[in-house]
C-alpha cells in the first residue's frame, strides 16, 4: 500500500471520484452520445427520485416500497443469522455434525439465491414467504461459514482452559466459541446482508406485489427509465446504510475488546 | 487428596509418517501435597508430561493416574495454569474466576465467598471488574492462579507459569507461590526450564534428558529446605545465597549441561 492519507484528503478524493462519475454520466446523456431514452441524465433521475418520494407509483411511494422490501429483508436476514450462526458454531464444536452437514451445505451454497425463485413462487405464491426464502438463501451461508470458521479458530489453550474448568458443551459454545468468534461472525453478517439485499431485489422482480424490485418491473413496463434509476439509487443507498450499521456493530465489537 | 503417578509412560508422535519418541518410560510419583518440579531442556517433553495429567494428551504406552484413577480427559479436579495465561478476554477477572465454580453448580453465595477468597489470596482486590487485556502479565497470571485455586483442586498443574513474565515480576510471583503453597498446600506438578525456580519452589526436582525425554534423576530438596530453614526467608535472593541452595542449583545445572554436551553429535 502507498502512504496513508489524511481524513480531508480521503473525503476530497471521494467527492472528486463521485463528481467525475456524475460528470461522465451527464456528458454521455446530455451530449446525445447515448440516446436519451437509454440513459437519462443525473438531474432528471434526481428530480424523479424526489417526486417518487411523495407521489405513489405502482401503488405506493418510493418510501413505502422500500419499507416493504426492508421488512422482507429483515425477516430473511434475521432468519439466516438465527439459524446460520448457531449451526455454524455447533458444527465448529461437534465433529459429527460437521461431517453430516458439510457435504449437503457445500453442494447447496453455490446455487445463486435467484435460482430458488421458481420454487419460492411455487411454494409461497406471492406472499412474503417467497422473498424471505430467497434472502435467506443469500444470507444463511455466510452466517454459517463465518461462525464455523470462527469456532474452529478459537485458540487451543482457551478451549483447554474451558475444559479443565469443567465447562460443558453448551456453555463452551455460548461462552467461549461465540464470543471468540464475534469478529468473524460480524464480518459474516456484513457479507450476508450484502448478498441478502441483492437477492431480495432479484426476487422481487419476479414474485412480489410491492417493494422496490416490483416497482422496477412496473417502471420497465412503462418504459420509465428515470423511475428504474431512482429505484436503483434507493437500493444502493439502503444497501449502503445497512453496511454502515453493520460496520458500526463491528467497531463496537472491537471497542469492547471482544476479539480474542 | 491425590497423588499423581506416571507408570512406564511412553509417548510417541507421528511426524511425516515417521514415529518419533517424545517420552520414554517415565516413572514418577508425586505424593499427596507434594510439590514436584520437572526441569529439562526445551523439547524434552516435560510439558507433554503435564498435559497427560491434565487429560489434554494421552500416553502411547503406560498409565497416568491421579488418585489411582486413570486420566481420561480434562477436569476441574486437575486445575491447570498455562504459560500464556489462557484467560477469557471477554470475561472480567471476577467472571474468569467464577466459571469453574458455576460449572460445578456451586450456589451463588458460596461461589461469591470463594471468589472473594481467591481474589484476596492473589492480591487482586479492586480488579474484579477489569478485563484481562487491561492487566499486566503478572496480574493476568495471578488471575489464572486464582481461577485454578478457587476450584480447590486435588492437583495443580503449572506449565512454565512464569515463563512469559519479566524477571522482576517473576521473582514476586515465585515468592507469592511459596507463600500460598505454605498456607494452602496442594499436590503440584510444576514444569519449568529455570533451574533456580525449580529448586526454590519444589520439594523434589525431576531432571529430564534431551529428546527422547527420560527422567535422569530426581533430587529431593525438601530435606535440605527444612534443615536449612529456607522457608523462614521472605525473599528469594536470601534463599539463593544459601550454601545449600547453591549446591543443588549447581548440581542440576551440571546435570542439564551434560545432557546438552553429551548428546551433541
């Protein structure tokens, strides 16, 4: 790596990069180099974005669509974490469970969450179950893998110390493996959130009746490129906010010295 | 109370498909409430001896028993103090010490009383709510010793417990350990490569050979210690100045040095 930058420099370069991106985009769109109906200009997207915040489109405002997407995301993500983390820790401790689960898990985890859409639609119809299942498919593997890796990398002396103190299996998992794996688990949650959020939009393109993904499909049918772009911007922003929140959690974990 | 017994213990490790003998026919008995130190060159397998009593490893041949029962795994009757402390970084001093008692299901009142005793014994008052990383190495090792002592174990296993400490702290801890051992005698197996430490602390010192580790000789320091009244000296340097101390220290040093030279190709 090259030399460290000051905070001011970091901000400056970030803003410059963003400005250059918007500049090129504007230039391409306004100059007519790219036909206007293919690529709306940034300011048009911004105007549409503001408009969508107050005026319903496809039955709801942008905020309401986002809220319904976020709710599905929350369910799927939390379900993935609630099953993935304990299962990962258990697999990290009990060899037998590791041997039983790993082959099936390794076979399934390379299937993109979107591939489950047909079955999600078949099993859950257009209800909330389908999208939750898709998000779960995205969020569950990183939760499990990181909890498992965290548990397997706990330093040997700590486990020996716990054992010589007569600590039972469950207590070792909860009071030793879990705290020792916190950093790894939180990193897994970040990956899980990213994959889950991305999968959600894909799922909503097909199965939902509300949500940002659904909104994009409707906009596509209306050939409203600014609406599609606005939805994309909203997706990006919410994804970023989710990551900021989890990064905050990561920092809090580090501050509390929970890293072994 | 319990005695530790090694009965013709051999330990081999498989390395790159080749069997390598780490320990060869170890016979050693640590009597009830006796303090035995094992000294030897690094890699001689002295830590492996201790780990087999702890139940972390098992003999390839022979038996390790504690209180006539074969060791089948780790347990709170054999508390271990590790060289690198092995405290739980996310638990406070109090909670580190409490874990073993909670595991035993000791009722809260009694538990708190015993934790307070252990904290007092190791002079840790005022640090109950501190986390390990906030403490110096010496203080962390005090917590680890308190965590072991609070269990009231039959056997105390100490694996180079002061090896990671600076010289000054090390001396203080050695004096403390003598004080504690006098107040509250235990069956102790103490592994170290520091000869002075072994002579100062132990009733008997077992000297080991280079790999494959065998017990070369066992020196009974206890008789001299009692006759020369070592225990009346508060400070380690006063003991170390005594003729009798120097005699045994030099004897063991020579014994270890022969080991090094004698086996060099």
